[in-house]
C-alpha cells in the first residue's frame, strides 16, 4: 500500500537496461508511460479500469495499437516482477488480456512494379548532405539479397565476411534474438561486396542510424514512393528466397528466426502472379 507504481517501473527499467539490445527504446517507453497520472497510483490500488483508461487516452492521442500493446506489456512485466520477485502483494494482476488493443494486421508490403528501379535511380543523390554516402545503392541490393535487419546491416564488418566460404557472421550482440548466426551469401551479394569501397572503420556500410533514416526518407520522397519502410526490404528478401525454391529451414539461416510460424506470418508475402506462373510453367 506504500509502493507507488512508478517505483516498480523504475526498478524494472533498471533491470531491463542491463539486458536488452536497445536500451534507448526501453527508456523512451518508460518516459512515455511516466507522462500519465497512472504512475502516481499505489500498486495495491491499481485496477483494470486504470489501464483501460490509459489505453484509450494513448489511442486518442494517436499512438498505434502495437505501441500501446508494448507499453502495456512493459507495465505488465513490471507488475509481475513486483509480485514474484519484489515481494509486493496485490489481490490480482490488473492488466488483463482483454485490455490490450487489437493489433493491426501484419504488414505484407513488398516492392511494387518500378519501385526498385526508382530507388536505384535516386539513391545516390537523394540524401541532402554535403557528402552523400556512396553506399546507398549497394545497401539496398545487399539487404534484398541477405534479409538483414537494419542494425545488423549497419554493424556488419569486413572481418566477419568470408569470401572463401561465401558466408558472413552476424554477431549475437547485433541480433534481435541475441544469437550468433552464419548467413550464406548469394551470388549477387558477393558481387555487391566486391565493388564496395572499404571504409577505415572496418564496417561494410559505414553510415549512422540517424543519417540513414534521413537519407531513406529523402530517397523515397524523391523517387515518389509512399508507404515503403526499410524493413520491408527484409520481407522482400525472405519472399524472394522462398520463391527461388529454398526450404523454410534454409531461409531461417538468413532471417535468424527460431520459430517457423513467426517467419511465415511476418516475412513471407508471396506474389500471386509469380505463384501463378510457377503453377502454369
């Protein structure tokens, strides 16, 4: 009865900051929650209605359902830890599954007709910096061939690329699953690597995340492409790998997914026209 919800969240955040790969996201989520009056409530006084109200206000403010779900999950785990680890007793867990908003349908965005050519056309001149990066076109091609996540792409170093075995190592600290994996290199990926200029910092694509995001937005704007995220290129890559005839387990070498269902649900968006041509060939 003397423990505020904020004190529980603070302790949970401190634990999370030591474990997660992207602590800034955890801190940002915590700061967002702290803007709500719910943090001043005593832990024993929290009810499902408090969190239903939090959900409604966040959605009214324009937050996406997926964002609200993550915030509720952050708070739910903090409360569970308070009960099981911090020896805080409350009658029941106040965050029920029914409170969580329905998440939007999974994205299935892939490159549409002409978009790849327009990206390639504008990728060199779109970033409005004094020294535009010469790596943009190669980064686009390499992602489509490798299915790397953005963080994995920008942290990839030449020391982890083996041109002899035609593989590359993605270090555990740069992966979402904290698991190291060896990714095969396709013939086109090898061609891209052979022509990329070497950077003195050892990275294959020496671009900062902020410059990268600004550059990508500028490229899409100049190329008149809407609704395309960089992560959609990963879906494009996975779908192409499956369409090329690789098995699901072989595609998992590229994506790093531990479960087949997640990979199929999120990163395989087969082109019906391609499937029709395959059936009628």
